[in-house]
């Protein structure tokens, strides 16, 4: 097989090899040594393009097979989301259960014993992965900020990537990065965003070298080492030579396929003053800041601060955080955190419960998506405008379209397809738990579900988990009888052992208060079974706190004022920010943030900035 200089396929083959070799060096010597131990790889690095093309299949397989081993040795576990759900999807005529929550944002597990789980503060810096992987949402934002790329083949840049997951890089996941990098490199160099990567003629002077240094600073979020620059420059010396345009595209591919780009390494070995932890470099702090607050790469101002080593103190970090929170770029992070707080993720009721019985004429196939979008808009509106935690539970702000207006008792004809901000009835619609997006997904196909709604409030909001239901309990049908309300059915179903102990105290009561809303989230005074709604219940809010509550508004007021709710919210933010499950070391930061949240006028947005002042934000200890 013979390749000609103009045949770009040989360069593409070479790109795959070089992308691996040049960047593995920068991550860790052990990984580098391991990759160089491959005889095939070591010999191929010195070959010309023709022989590289012949061996690319072997080389690619060699690299892929080494990645999982290297990642596992170095503890390069990705920060991913866990599975969660508020409980089993109850059929109208059967099964009841408390439900559970997954690792990300999970309430405390107490081994089946009812109660409230709280981690006690133990000073110290918790262990963490030193090289987390960029999440898919961040990948999309980074491509937009770096290269102006918002779509690849008509979809989001991350479409071809593996969904976010925990664990080492797999062959399939790695292949997704390679294919996406190749498409983006080709599109950028052939399109209007070319200057975002290279602003000079690659055939002239030091253009390619200057581009490697300038773009590499942004892509790797730190200056490249001389060895890394030289490694990228090797593309210019291979034979047969590619055209300058081909070389530029190959270099961009190599950056986007680089582990130093895909991963977010924290490899500083500098010790803190007490020697107990490693102090992050200013470049690593800048990366933590930008990916936490913006979900993307640092901007020029943050990069300049890092270049000048001005991110080493709490005061310096806090100043940058406060600046960054004034940007519109923080909105997606606000939405993502609250999605994590509510458990809006794969396998949850939020995403799996999209349809309802046609008897609910207000709910159509077009209703679900704007209802879910309203949840994001609600949190963004309140948080970005200085709202407090109290506001999240009590605000009557809504965002409606012609497909959702009827659920709120509004005239659909007055609204279009774009969400319109409205103020709903403050007594009927206080806070996010009274939005139809929550109420309709935590229902059954044809009926309400006090169990799903009550379990959600117990687990997600209060952090109470009385344990999993027995398998036999999940198979129980509603007992035969004459019922005039859904509440009566659920009381009959769960009012006997072994269900009664948990349901009567921890789960059902909060759900009964929300019986004021039907299966699609509309207000109701009369049950579908013809009886009047009984929305009064003794709700367990914590040890020694049993309150008789008669309306959704009263329940939201109680929840907003609870210290346990404030602490659980703070705990979920720290979990979101770190990718770590709640632990005694992080509990110290949680306690401080919860104290701030309890202040009447404390803006929720400040939580993000105040967290960056903690020791665990600028220090780390090596995780397993």
C-alpha cells in the first residue's frame, strides 16, 4: 500500500498514535512508562507515515487496551452521577414502597433503621481522585468556549461520547472521543471558527509553534512544557510531509484527543503548611473554579490570575469566584446542581414517567418537556436573582407555555410555545414542590401517588431514609373495599405490618398533604373517586418534630425553616461540587454552609462562592 503526500488518511492514522503518546507523558510517569513498554508502540513512534498507517490498527488497539489499566493504577475514576429514583413506579392497583435514592445526592442510609443521618464533622481534607474525567455537559460547553462549536453532525458535541459514568476509560468510550475529535478538527479548520484555533498562516514562520503554545494553554488549562511543545511539533518533521493545512488539523485533533484535555488532572505534589495535604497549583485551582461555576474552561482573566500565581489564598479564590458568579455562564451550573439535588437523572421518575391516562385531557404528549424545563427555569430565575432557600420553597414564580398553562388554571390561548414568566396563586403554588413537573412525574399513570411524593420529600428534602420495602410488600394489591379518596386506598394498603411502621410515620403524611394536586399536577378539591380531599396529616419533620399540617403552603414553610433541610441542601451541594459521597471531612464545610443558609437574607448563589473558600477546595489528598 502506497500513500501520497496529499492522501490525508495517513495523517489521520498518525494522529491517533501521536495523540496518545504526546499527552501521556504529561499525566504521570508511571502511565508513560507503561505505554512505552509496549514494543509495538515504541517502535511505531519512529516510523514514517506509510508504516504508521499499516500498523495503526495494532497501535490503536494497544493504546485502548492500556488505558483502562493505566487509569485503574492511578485511580483515575471519573466523577459521574449515580442512579436514583424516589421509588418504584406504582401501578394504580398495586405495589407500594418507600423507594430509594442513588449515590449522587443520596439520603443517609441507616441500615433499615428510621431516622435522620448526619455526618459529624471531622477536620481534614477528604481524599479525592487526582484525575477526574470531564463530564459530557462540560465537554459541550468547552467546545463552544474554545472553538465556537455547538453541534457535530447536527447534534451536541458529546452525542457520540459515552454517557457520564464512574470508572476507568473503556475502549468504546475512548473511541467516541477519537471520532468526535476528528470531526471537530475537520469542521473547525474548514469553517468560520478556524481563527479560534489558528489565526495565522500555518505555512509561515513560527505559526504552528505559536498556535501549539497559545491554544495548548487554553485546552490544557496550563502552559505546555517544552517537551509537550516539541512532541506536537514532530508532526512537521514526518515523511512524507503533509500540507500545512493538514498539519494544523492534525495538531488540533491531537489536542482534542489528549488525556490532558479530556481529563482534569490535579497532580501537584506541593504540600500544605501542615504537610497533611497537597496544595493545588494556581492552574489547578483555576480549573476547579471554572468547571464548578461555569462547567467549562477558565476565561482570560482567570487564566491571567493563574499565570501570575494569584490563586493560592482563600481571598484570591473568593474574589475570582464572586466575579465569575456575575456572569450568565453560571446559569447552567445552577440548573445542573438542582437537577442533582432533585435526582433528575437516568432511571428516575423525572425522566421515566412521561405519560398519563388520556382522561387527563390537559396533559398531552407536548406537555412533559416544558414542565421539566420549567424546573430549570424556576431555579435559575430565583438563584441568579439573589433568592434565598426560603424562596425556593415559597416562591410562586412559574414558567408556562400553551401546553402547560391549563395545568395551572390559566388560559392556554394567552401563551405561546416559549415559556412565559408568571406569578401563580401563592397559596396553591408555593415553591418547586408544587410545580406540575414534580407532581406529574411523581404520580401514577392514572392516579396520584402519595407514596412517591412522600418518599421524595422524606429522602430528597429531609434526608430521611427508613429503609427499603420488603419484596413481598411491593406485590401487595390495594385491599378490596369501597373508597372515596386515593388517600383511603393508600391507608388501607400500607396500614398493616410490615408497611405501617414506616409509611404511617415517614412516608405517607407528606404525600397526603400533596393530595391537593391530581396526577398531572392540577389543583383539586374533589378526589377522582368522588370524595372531598383530606390534605391534613401529621408530618414527621425529624426527631421530636411531628407537625399537623393542613396545606401545601404550611408544609413548604415548615420545610424551608428546618435546619435539617438547610443542612441536607448544603450537603448535596458539596456532593455535587466534589463528586464525593457525604463524609466526615466534608461535613465540616457542610456545617458552615448550612449555618449561612439559615440566615434569613442569605442568597443561595453565595453558597457556590463560599464553598470555594474551604480548605478542601484548594487542597487535596490522594484518593484510592
